[in-house]
């Protein structure tokens, strides 16, 4: 069953990613995603980690620029 693979997991090395956009030393926007959520997105959407992180970065840029995030149809 698909949901069995999406349960909460404990990782010995790292468990989340935080991206932060800064202006000088001041953080102006950040986003955090749990590793298990990244893995779920990779599995469900057939993508790789780089693409998921790129989407996170784009969402931050859109937030800072006041653009409504793009939505898939």
C-alpha cells in the first residue's frame, strides 16, 4: 500500500531542509521542508531532490517579489 511508505521516519543524519533568502544579514523569507515530505514528493511526482528544492526556491522568490505562486492545473 502506498501510504505505508509515507509514514513518519527518523533519520540518523538530517531530517529537514531550510532555505532562507537574505538581504545583507537580514533574513527576509524562509521555507522549511521535512525530509520525508521531500521523499514523498519525489516518489509521488517522479521528480528528483534538485527539482523539489528548486520549487522551494521559486516559491521564496515569488513571496519576496509579491507574485502569487504558480499553481498546476
